[in-house]
């Protein structure tokens, strides 16, 4: 890595303006499997939203991350599910988020 880029990253990190490294897409040459059909257990209480499971890439293979009930961060929040996106470079994960 050149010194100027490294210095910029260090400066940005010290100011708290660098996204976590997990935000950098990792391209996978193998398409993800079809999502599993999940059985939702009863919600733990009113207001919870189901956040479905997904496959993540780990150690050279896809690993299933089960869904869970989650409390929205604010009233009216909508969960936007994550998904795998196909590109000429391979597949990469676009994480889910609250809107």
C-alpha cells in the first residue's frame, strides 16, 4: 500500500470516518445456495419484526445464519433484507438494514 493512502486511512480512522472493514465487499465465484425455508417461532413480544436468515461466506464455503426476531430501531422502521448480488467479478453480499 502506498504511504499516502496509508496515511489517509490512518487519519480518517482517527477521526472516526472509516467504515468497518466488513463493509468492503468480498467477491465469491460460486453462486449462493437457495435460501432455506425457516420456521418462525413465536415473536418474543409485540412490535418485533422477523429478520430472515441468509447464507454468509466463511472459510471458503457458504454457512447458513438463521433468522431471528428483532426490535426495530424506531417506530415505523422497515427491514430491508440483505441479498447476494451477481457481478462480472463474482457474487457479493449486500447486508440487510433498517430503513
